[in-house]
């Protein structure tokens, strides 16, 4: 059985991504829609405190991979939509 992120976990990640994303209009000035010129956001960009909050909600053996995949998908949606 696949283990997926819970909605509460996704909301925390979504908030982090939103806070670290520029408007689409600024992409020409900053070269990237993400803060600090990043081309995407991944689990390594999450503050440890946020990761621990996500982990406390529902820790699974593949939590790390699920977060990385979710963030990658969200960032792709932002960049290519």
C-alpha cells in the first residue's frame, strides 16, 4: 500500500512553496520564480523545524521521498503552467 502525504502535511509544504515563490511577472528580473534564484524547491530547502512538523503529523518510512516528489510536482506546475 502506498503511503501518501496527508492534507495537513501538504498545506505546510504549499505554504512554504508559496512563501518562496515570486510572481510570474518577476521571472524576467530574477531569472527564476523561486527565491534566491533557485530553479525548483526540494526537501533540502525546507527548514528543519518545518520538516519536523510535517514528520510529527504522520511519519512514514518513505516520508522523505514523498515530500521530495510532492515538492517537485508542485514546482513543475508553477514553472510550466
